C-alpha cells in the first residue's frame, strides 16, 4: 500500500513539556485513519506538525512521499494545494458569504475568471449536500451541521487527494453526526480520498475508520479498529471499554 502521510520520530516540546517523543504514524492511500488521545496528548499539535504549520524539534513528515519538514514557507504554501483541511469549529470567515469562503483556496492557487470561480464553488456546495441558496448566506445564518458542510466544501475546493479533519462531528447532535459520517464515507469513496481525522466520537470511529492511531505516553499505537479495541494499554482499555463506552450500549468491545 502507498503511504500518503508519514510521521517518523516526531518530537514536539514546549519548554520543559514534551508532547511527542519519537512518535511514528502512517496513513495509507484510500483509508480513513482516525487519531484518538486524551486531553493534552497533542492531537492538534500533531495535526499542525503534519500540515507544516509548525516544525518538530526532531523527526520528519512526508506527504505523498515528499518530505515537507524542511521546506521553506513559500514551498509549504505551494504544498498546501495538495490537501484539504477542516478545523473543529469550521473556521469560516464570518464576514464572507459561504460561496466566498469556499472560493478562498481557489483565489490563492487558481487563475480563473469570476464566473468560473462561482460555478466551481457552487459545485462544491452541491457535493456536500448544501442547498443552492446557502451560497449567499453568512456563517452566522447556518446551523452547526451546515457550517461543518460548508467547511468541508472549502476543504475540497482544489480537488485534493488528502483530507484532514479536526473533530468533524464535534457539537453535532447524533442524527447530524451520523449524516455527516455518511457524507464523508460517500465522498471518500467517490473522490478516492485519503482521510486523516482527529475525533473523540466513538460512533464516528466505528462508522468510518479503517485504522486508528492512539496517542499514549507521547507516542502512537496504531492498528485496525479491532486491534485497537483489544489493545491492553490502560488508557485504551478505558476509552473503548470504560463507563463512557458502556453508555453507548457496550457495543465497542467485550
């Protein structure tokens, strides 16, 4: 299998606090890879490192086989065109319409006339299941689920093969979360996406992920969902078999 995202020997520290100490991770082409970990385990720090938004103290990150760890900021800017990303709260610009938000990556990386930009952005709206009239609305006029979909449409603006999602279903009710998961799986299949996703949602993990990486003890334990559910590490056992999991009916392991 082709490795689309690789992190090898990653060390991240802030002063005396060591967040990652030799962390390794690989996400393969065509899979949905979920990242799980406790508060303060460095999930968002890892995502920022993978995206090139911060440089690790040691180790390297490769996207589609290309080492991005030591690229210049101009080179990183060009590399950004190869992936899409959504952040936890959507991160839409409140002063821009939905259509204008979706067009931001296009304006940065494509040389297209305004009518072509409008047509392409409206296509992305349709792909994520948003009605045509949402194009002229502002983020404050959207529901939480619609904001998530608008952010997803923007992440797909440049037709990336790689998609990074930070807590995509956070704050959604169970029905909206399930609908978003179904949309993600349909897009992942239809667009041949490789997805790397930070999530706390057990339902989302079991509905969407092929493999899971759990950050524990400043490193990552990775495997299929079944392998991770059966892993003996105490934190992993508590996460998948503890009281929180039992509230879901105990369906996440024995």
